[in-house]
C-alpha cells in the first residue's frame, strides 16, 4: 500500500466531551474525511481489509472466518445521511490510519457463510425446545436428540 493511500497516521486524537467518555475512536471519518468529529459508528464492510488490517477487522466465530473483514468508522452526520464510505481502517479501528477504498480491495468479498448461521440457528432452536421440555442434552448434538 503506497503512502498516498494511507493517511492520518500522524493525527492526534480529538478528545471526547465528558458526556461521551466511551468515544475512543480517532482519526478521520471514513465517509467525509473530517478529522475533528466523534466517531461512534463502526461499519463492517463486505470486502477484505487492507494488508495492514488483516486480523484486525471483523470476523465471525459461527462462520469460522478470520477477522480479515474491512472496517470503517463513521461520524453521526455521515451515518444518518448514509454517505458512501471512501476509506477503511488501515489498522485497528482505534488507530487513525485509513486506506482508500479501491477496486482492488472490493475485489475480495468478505461476508458471512449463511449456511453456518442457519445450522447454528437450528442448533439453538433444538436446544431451546429440549430445555422447554425438561430434557437434558448432556453434550449431545441436536440431531442425536431428535
């Protein structure tokens, strides 16, 4: 990734007002690129993160996909206006480094594996039904019970 694609790495955090102490995300908004805004929204993108952010993005334990999904941080104004996201985090979301969203990044899709979630939902439903009936699963798989 070239230096022209990553920017914001030397910017200082803008302190959150006292009523928003939980706000710790720094750097420019990934939509409007303004620096002195409160970043309270983390958006999971549908493509893989840039090289520097692999294992620092979003993943899913149900799908068993690693945390290589791109993340963007967005200010309230951009989130409410549903502005297009121009950049993604180039490191952890708390780091102000950003990477330009390019066709190269968008070329590698990163989405949930729906079949895994459907199987997980089936498992939850069977376990809940078993508990409602007073059955004890004792480590058995849901398919063994039915």
